[in-house]
C-alpha cells in the first residue's frame, strides 16, 4: 500500500507533540450531490406530524340553494336576521371556509435512505473536512489554525472537564475565533418559530469528535455557543455537513482519528470506502495517450463525406432540380414580395414626411398667431375719451 501523509498531533497548549497517519477515509472522493441527497432525506426524519382540525369550518349548518336563483351552488348558511345568513360556507374560496386539501397527520413525513449511501456520504463529508478551502468556503474562521485536520492529544478527552479549560484549548489552537463568530451571530428568529421553542438562531461552530466521554469532554464543550460534540462511533451527517454543505471545521482527538482506520477498510466488519469513478479526470489526455491510440482502429480507406440532403421545400436550388417551373414561380413570388415590401416602405416614408411637414406648418402658424395676439399696444395713443 502506498504511503499516506502524516498529520500533526498538537498538545492542549498548541505545541506539536507527535504525528499520526492520515486515515484512508480522509482521501475519499468528494460527492456533494450524494451529501445533499442524504442530508435532505435524513433531515426529514425529525419532523413532527401536524394537521388542521377535522371539524374546522364545518361546524356551521349550510346547504346549497340549488339552481335557478342566479347564484353559485356553493352551500350557504341558512336563517336570517344576521349578515352571516346567505353567506357561502365550507368551500376553500369562502370566507370562514376550510382550506384546500386539509393537511392530515398520516402524511409521509419520514424518508428511508440506503445504508451504503449514508456511509459514503459520511465518508465524503469527513474527507471534505480535511480540505482547508472547503472549510473556509463554508464560513469557518480557521486563519489561525495550524493544520487541517486538527488533531489534539488524548488529554483533550481525558482531563478536560471545565468550560474555562475548553476555551483555553481553543485559544491555543486558533479555533476560538470560530466560536466567537458563532456567539456573535445569535439573534431572534424571524416568524412564528420564536414562539415554538425555536426563539434564537445560531451559526455552527467547531465540531469536537472524541472516542470516549468518560473524562468529561462533553461537560467542558457543550456550553460553548456553536460548538457541537460527537462520538467517533456515532458519526452523523447532520453534524458533519450542516445544511447539506460539506466542509465542517472539526477538532479530533488522537484516539478518534486512530479509530477511523478500524471503522473503514476492506476487512470483515468494516465499512467500505467509496471508490472514485475516475482517477484521472483529464479525458483528452487519456484519449490521446499512447496506450489508447495504440489499440484504436485506424481510419478505413475509401470513406467519403456526403453532403447533407437538401430540402426542396426550403431550398429553391434543390427544387429547381426537381421542378424548374416551380422554382421559377417561387423566385418570381419572392421578387414580387420584395418589391411590394419596398413599395410599402417608400409609401410609409412619404406619408411620414407629409405628416411632419403639416405639423411644422401648423406649429409656425400657431406661433405667428400667438405673437400677434400677444402684442402689447398703448391704449392712449389716439387719446382717451369717456362717453
């Protein structure tokens, strides 16, 4: 087996203390389509059933008036003495009527997903967490992180019991900036979800993956905003790729990283690693390679390129071969249409010029008349007499 790169192991103070072999699952092919599909199906399995009351808008007594009264045949409330009498009822187009296609609790809320698809999606999400560009594209702040994947020594899960110690560890490895970003993003949710125990929204921060929680690692990290914890034996795609977007920032314990090679492999009882469809995506290089060109059949001699058959309905030259008189008639008709179009354009241009000339003449006459009636004279020039 080819050698795999080594991953640095850091102490709780941020110093490098050793190395560990990169797990094979970290080199799995990236499948964003598979991750999105599996995440969509898995995310539907925690929904609660909801439905409207089966008696909603059905508690009123209403009956159609039938035909012959020049009104719609919708059921109408009976009685009199109130504005409600005679109003339509029951229909989804009526005020106070039922909704269209009332929701039922027996809707298909959950989805089943193939086990192999879930396993391959988890493997792809783990591989994406080791690519810094994908982690940064997801929005995590990892500028101060020394290396990805970020592996800490086993003291992380053995002796970390206080939240203050957890913050010190995150500060030492450069991951506290991502936690602070998540804390600053907390805000009240838009809509009615704020009244349904979903009052606040919060961005996702680092994911801490451990092997054993006996040392109290859960109690240390669980109160930090945006930080989530997961056991390596129970990897969940909803945590590895929130929203179906791969590239979650993950803090590993050394024991958890070493456990991945025992979980994924080709032995009995291990999960199979996904295989890439192509090891080389340069198709042009593959086709032009000596190995492919040496077994490709050469071009057969005597091959001729025939011109495509011409359509006589659209091509006049092709029609001339079949029927010269029809071709001449079609050309004559085209010439007449062109002459008619030219004559029509000339007539339109002539009318436009005449119309513009009339408008200009009317404008000049109007301006002259306005100047004449607006002229001011001296009323006492010939004397002023009162009779």
